C-alpha cells in the first residue's frame, strides 16, 4: 500500500489540475509518516499542522475564509514563509477543525500552494462541517501493508520474487512453496500495521509484536469514546469483532 500511495501522490503532484488530497485510513496505518516523507522529499517548503497537538491552530480559520486572509493567518501562526508552487501544507487530524475543510474550496481557487488533509475519524462525521468542499478534494484510502510489502519490509525480497511467480501461475518447487507458506503464516500473525512490523524487525519476538498490537487496539477503544451517542453500539460491535 505504501508503494501505491507514494505513486498516487507523485501522480497527484504532477497533475496541473490537482485538488487538495484527503487521505483516509485507520489509525496506525502510516498516513502521517507517508505524507511527511513525501512532503520533505518533493517540496521546497513542507508545513505540518496537527489540530489535536496544536488546538490553537483552529484560530486560523475562525474569521473570513477568503484565500488572502487564510494565507495571512497561516503564515502569521506558523512564521514560515510559503513559496508559491513549491509549498505543501499538511493538515493532520483535520476532523478537529471542520472549518478547515470548508476552507479548501477557497484555497483551491487561490492555487498558490498544495494541500493534503488527513485524520483518523474522517469516516464518521461526528463533528459538523459547515459546508463540505464537494468537488474540491481528491481522495486516497490507505490500508496496512500488503503481503508483498510485508516481505519487503522484513528483508525477504526473494519471497516477493517467488510470490510474483505464483501470481503468474508459474510452477515453483515444493520447498519454495512451503517456505512461502511459512512466511505467509508469519504475516498472518504480525499483520500489516507498520509499528508491529517494525517491532518484529527490531526484536523477532512475537510477544513484543503482540504488545504493539494491543496498544493499537487500545487506541481504537479510546477513539470510540469520541463518537457521542453511538459509542455504546460501536463498542459492542468492536468487542464482538
């Protein structure tokens, strides 16, 4: 998924008619890491605002939403000079600032800078957005690592080559097939969450991996509390899963 997402973002940057990109996905699938990597490598100026870590940033959008006012507020708040055509502004946890999404329409029409939005609860509108920027956003959904990406991440590139042979319906020796099955079983245990895969690479200890997985589940449980009146039903469904 990471390779696919990077390719999509590079295509997006080259598109002269690009709109702000909103990246959706569950917690801990690597959205923020990917966007930072892309922004720092592809742009002269990369500006990140996290509305949970910096709640005062919401003040940028409290007044008029015309582009000149927004850009002036943005530069005054961050004290970072923005370079037209070479600046990526990343709004993380954007669900905490509904007016920021409304403002995308006006920032698109301005056209001086590029914008990426992300957040962990974008699939559920638990906070009212004054006006959704319909037709002024592009969407990308991220998922955990695929089997092929998992092999690459743990340094088993030879497994990736054998996997491609299987996909092409080429015959492979029994010993290699059995090795692939063992690697697949490992993937089923570790999973595709980047933090869990990284911990496995560091320790090769599945008990450490389990601890990371439990931390992620606990984060999900904490998120459930943010869903207002629906949280009891969501918790029941989550626990059943």
